[in-house]
């Protein structure tokens, strides 16, 4: 093989960008999670919403939208669907009767727990070749990355 003058024949190929690897993991994990939640009659976004309501019962639809990474419009539709499926119930806020507070039902809790067990297996599979201390470091690093990107704006990238 002929190489350009001054090129290092033994140069290693560049390592892939971390953001590429994160996206690759996200695509595979999301496809698997979609299949898991579908088996329980849910979407991944509905599973996320149920998880959020387990941790923070009594949220309004607007609060749930912010915590579930979904637009308010999509959340209203999703909340209606979850309510129709009997997964959540909504009650008027005592201080503002126009605000409806969402709570898990027993059926919602059962579906959430079943999805959790399957998601645990998916996560175990993803981390099977990762040492426990490395998995803990990965969790901390990804949380820090998410936090760092939370304040990032497109304007910053445009100025680069």
C-alpha cells in the first residue's frame, strides 16, 4: 500500500466520539425497551411517566411533561391513555380544582414492576462485560454529562 509522504503507517484509527457511542447504546437500548414495554401494553414514554409518578406521586400533567422529557401536548394525550387503561387516576388539586394530580393505580404499579424486572435484565445484559466499579463510574459520568448538557445551548456550538 502506498501512503502519503510523512504519513504514519502504524497510526491507530481514531477512537469513536463518546457522543457517537452514547447514541449507539441509546438506539439499541431504546429498541429493546420498546419491545419490553410493548409486551406489557405500554410505550417507553408511558413506562417513563409511570416511573416518574412512582417517585413523585401527585404531579400535574405539566409537571409530568417536564420530568418525562415529553411535550405538554403529548403528555396530555399520554395521561388520557394511561387513565383509560386504568394505569393512573387523576384527582383535582384541593387548592386549585382546575389542576388534576396523577397517581398510580394498582394496575399501573403492577405493569411498572413487570417492566422494571425486564428492564433490569436488559441493563444487566448491557453491563455484563463491565466491572461493577466501572458500571458505578459510568453511572456517575453519564449523570454528570446529562447535567453538563442541561445548560448547553445551540448558540454555544454556533460560536465555536
